[in-house]
C-alpha cells in the first residue's frame, strides 16, 4: 500500500479547490494459473481516504459535483462517500489510476 499525506487540487465543475489529502492505495497481486505454470499478475487498483477542503462551501461544491477529480501527480476520478461539510473534510473512494506515485 502506498500513502500520500500532503497538498492536492480537486477539480469540480470547472473550478479548482486546493485541499489537503490523506490517501492510501495499491494494486492487488493475483495468482494466475496457466496450463504449465502459475504467475503473479496485477489485479484491481484501489485508492481511498479523505480530503480537507478547509471550508464548508468548497466541500459542498465538491460533494455536489457530477464528476470530481483529484490532481496530485496525475488526475483521477473519485466519489464522495461521506464526511462532514461543516469541517470541510470529505471521505472519498477513487477509481482508475492512483493519483500519486
């Protein structure tokens, strides 16, 4: 599992929101069997965590966005799964490539 705890940018409905991200993610390894051998191959990629948008209005805008994205080393889509709008902290689950190295 990789971890990332630092600054990031959320893209939501054409607006950039700075945030502090606290994330972890990784790609599972799966054993694949062929006729003669077995090998380890990459399975599903999963990343998740929280983002602190530092304001209620920014958190609300991100929560309401159709396709929010998180940009760190690359840009990846995510969904909001919970959080506290009052504190500006949202829980997220990502899809696609992990946005950090």
